[in-house]
C-alpha cells in the first residue's frame, strides 16, 4: 500500500487560488498575444492617465499633507507596538533595508536615463541649456522625492500600526478593521489581499525583467557576453534568483539584512567615485541649487496638472502620472516589507526616516549621476549621451566611459545592480509569502522557493515573448483603485489614532484621592528616607500583598476572579483580572531603583545616604502606561489606587467606540 505524504502548507486558498489564476492568466495573454494585450491595456491606461489623472494628483497630495500633519501632531509619539516596544534592527540596518526595497534596480536604471531624457525632451527644446539642465534635475527630484516616499509611507505606517499596535495580521486587510470590523476576515479581506498579491507580483516581475536586460547590456558592453540574447538572460535569471531564494530562506535577520547593508555601502562607494572623479565643484553647486529649486517649487509641482499647457500634457502623463501610478502599484510590496522591519519605532520617527532620509539620498544620487551625464554631454561628449537617452539599458555604462577606471566602475555597477536584483527578489518572495499565508509565523521553505521559481519563470516568459510592456501597463492600471484604497487607509488611521490617544490619556476619576493626610508623621519620615532593596522587598511582601489579598477577597464576593502573581528579577507582585481584551486589567508593584544626584549626597539638611542608588516600589499596568512611586502609600491608599485604575479600565472597555482597540479576539477570529 502506497503511503501518501501530506504536503505541509500555510497558504490561504482564498487568497492564493484567485491570485494565481489572475497572475498566470494575464502573463499568458501578454506572452501569447503581446501586441494585442499591450494595445488593449495601453488603451485603458491612457484613458485613466488622461481623464482621471486628478485622482493621482489629489491622492499623492493628501498623502504628503497627512504625513506632515502626523509628524507635528500629538500622535507622533505613539509607538508601533506596545508602549515598551524596542526596534528589532539598528537604525542603519533599518534604513538600508527599506531603501533597498523601496528603490531597488530603478535607482541604477534611471539615475542617468531620467535626467538625460528630460534634458533632451523636445518639450523643453526651446529653453536654454542651463534651464533644461535645471528642469531635468527638478523633475527628477520631484519624481523620486518626498511624494514617492509618502506613497510608501502611508501603506507601511498603516500596516505597522494595525499589526503591532492592534495585534492584527500583517496584511492589508488589517488596515480596514476600523471601517469593516470582522468583515475583514471573509471575502472582503481576501479580495484586498488578492489585489495586494497580484500588484506585488506584477511590479516585481516587470522590474526584475528590466533589471535582467540592463545587466545583460552591461556585460555585453564590457565584452563579458558576446550579445544580449535570451539564452544569456535565462542564465542571469537562474543564477540571481537562486541566490535570492537562498537569501529569502535565511530570513530577514540574515540574508535580507546583510545584503541590504552591503548594498547601501556599495552604492555610497560608487557615488563617491563619480563625485570625486567627475566635475566635483559643479556637482556640489548644482545639488545645492537643486535643493533650493525643489523647495521653492514644491507646491507648484505638487498641484500642477499642466491644464493650461496642452503641449506639456503628453510629457506630464508619461512621466509624473506614470510615476505616481508606478509608486502606488509598488506600495503594497514596499509597504509590507517596511512594516515588517519597523516594529518599535514611533510614528514620528517612522515618517521622518521614511520620508526624509531616502529622499535626501536620492537627491544626492540623481544630482551626481544625472548632472555629471549632462555636463559630460555638453562639455566632452558633444551630444553623444543625449542621443542615447532612449536606450536606458546601455546609457549608464556609456556614461561611465567618460570617467577614469571605466572597466572597474562598470563591473562594480553591475555588481550593485545584481545586489539590487537579489534584494528586490528576496524581499519580494518574503512579502508575497506573507500575503499568501495571512502572515503565518512559520511557513515551509518550499513556499518561498515556489514564489521564486514562479517569478523567474514568468519574467523569462514575458522577456522572450516581448510581453513585459503589457504587464507594466497592467501594473499601472491597478494603481487607480489602490489609490482609493490608500485614502481609506488614512480614514482608518485617523479613527484608530484618536481612540488610541484617548485610551492612554484617559484621566482618573476624581472620586478617589490616595492620601487624606492621616498618619502625616509617618509620611514625613518616608519622604526623607532613602530605601535599600531589602526594605522595598519587605514593602511588597507586606503592604502590597495584604492590599492585593483584601482586594482579591472583595472581588470574589462580587463574582470577579482576581489572581495574585509573584515574580523575581525584578521582584514584583501584581493583581490580575482576565477579560477578553488586549490588555487584561493588571496592577502591579515592582522593585525599581534610581540614581540620587551628587548634590543631595553632600546636602547637610537631609539624612545621611550611604550610596547614590536608592530603591523604591513602582507601580505598573497591563497596558504599559508609565507607573510611579508608591512607597508612601498605606494599605488602604494602595487599595484605593488599584480601584481608581480599575474604574478607569471599566469605563474604557464599556464604551463601544473602543471596541476595536481593546478586543483580543481579533487575532483568533481572523485565523
């Protein structure tokens, strides 16, 4: 009798099956009928870009305004996780990973190509060389700056907040919980995740396809490969995707983090190479001028639809609107990955880092490469580079021919593109598996391998058939509905953040005041005394325990089961009442210490202090609010303090609006 081995999987059928049907169907259509599919999809894309471009303009504008508001608002200090959460990664590793995922191969592909294409575009042909150079830099800044990262930031912030603060799955469906409540666990939630999975797959596939072509072109120019043919592209994909799979299997903490760190260091080295050996003074000056030009034109760029300049509108659709659609279509992938690595950051820290640091680096990068290329084109190459503007696959390597150590720089550039390829692919596999499994904690490795094989197979299929352009159009079309979804993310965030803030800032009832003034002589003695660890331990074992015991008995009389817990290191005791909430009611007292100022050690008008560290009993709570010193409390005062926190707790959980913030059944119901 043959024994059938059941394959272990964490894949969600409701997400994976419709996603694969749609992904494979579109890819097959693009491969079998590339021209027809591209024509049909281009018609839809052009209709959207021409007639609905204002949706992109207003959406991106709202994203930027909302994020700037959050930076300076009272919500900025809210942590993405429990109040005591700490970041999982160092700041450098965190920035490296979000940067590698967010920009990837595009940074290498367009760093010379985009400024050169703006510079040589016939729309700007009537302007002087200086004005064309300034405009090329300005529009490149605009397309790769704050607006692009605001798109990623909205998705990443929404996911990180609802995942780590509300303890929901790391899934786009979770961002709709304030609006849909439990409906996100059914068809609505599956639909959202299907959309995210398809959008992620299309975006990564097209980008990796273009990356393979650029690598092949660079190796051909350097004489490593005789030609740019499909056979060599197959070899490149097989080797690089294999490396990506190994990196993805090793996890974010190892492969992805290490490669991202190597990536950012390598990119910085190439940047310095071009800056130092290129027209250095010109580049520094143009960067400074470009920053000022960008800031002074920020609002005009943001709202400009060129409606009064019909000759500019085709350029506007092909660049600005296409870029907004491209960033939006990539945002599920990048946002999920950024959210995954951002636990423990505050909202303010998250927004400032995601908006400002990559934007500033992009400005430096685009200034150095783009302005160098234009400078060489005008002063050395006699227009040769601008004639290659329509061939971005080769333009980067032709540009490097005007610098010393051309071969070394070109090989190093290919190495960076390869690392970008691998980091985009491995983080993409990780994200796709996360979406497909509803963020399962432990998935079998064959699933990650499967996503890598599917990515490479479909990318090669489309490369061979010439269907990448059609798939790119499909990716851009999906950006329109997702821009509306992102606006709803903002509505969800506003609703959730207001509840969050009121929850933690809820004041105590004025009906309970801990100290009435009784036993004032003993209280004075306590105020001027400094305790050692043993005296705090005695306080916990006597006053605290007796208070909690009396409360436990009284709670029992009212039909409420209260439990007393004792712990060591640090020594602490707590009374706990379990509810179906994220934070059960917990009031505890722990032994804590603090350093006494040297001024007090030498103060004659205070009792003698043996050393500069004193111990004290500090309260703590189940929802991680900041506790305080309770050493001056008598037993009855401590009981009163527990009850005032319990009264606050009951008031909060009894209000319907707080349901989504306090329900601990969310995770269980969604699995």
